[in-house]
């Protein structure tokens, strides 16, 4: 998977579930989109290093997206869309041998009344 160019920053604070303020290496303070709606209690400590991606889409309200957080021991993926994309790409390329016999892959498939399946495989 080709990931976007990532820019280092320092987390100032996360708020309103989808917003975070951070400082770029230049000292500029920016507001970024946080694509994770979870509590992120263990991944939102002010002062920690984070990595951002920059979008060139002029229709976006915020150009920057928070991608990764340094936990002190490893990088943690904050962008919840990235892991599913990596797995879907690996499955489509036949990189997971035990699942190679499946011929169809569908993402974000509704299941039950309020649930969804991230990736549904069928033969």
C-alpha cells in the first residue's frame, strides 16, 4: 500500500471527537481532522509526537489528517480506515494464503440492524 507522505507534529490536544490541535516542526499551530471517533484515552496525551497527512482536496474543511500517534513504545494507527485498506489490498493480491480461495471481497457490508462487517469474503 502506498501511504501518503507523513509530516511530524506534536499533539497539543484532541477535542470534539474529530478535531485536534498540534504544532508542526516550524512552530505553526494547526487544527487537524481526527478520523477516530473513539475515546482514544491512551492515544491523546498532549506533547506526544504524531504523524499527519496533507490532502490537496480543496473541498475539505481541514487539509491535515492525524494518521499515527507515538505511544512511547510504538506507533499507533489513529486513522481507522488505514488497517482495513491494508488488509483488503493484501487479500486482493493473494498475500494471505489461507484466504486465497475466496473470489469476492466486499467492504463495509451491513450486518444485522445496526452493525457492519469491515470485509466480507465469499467464494
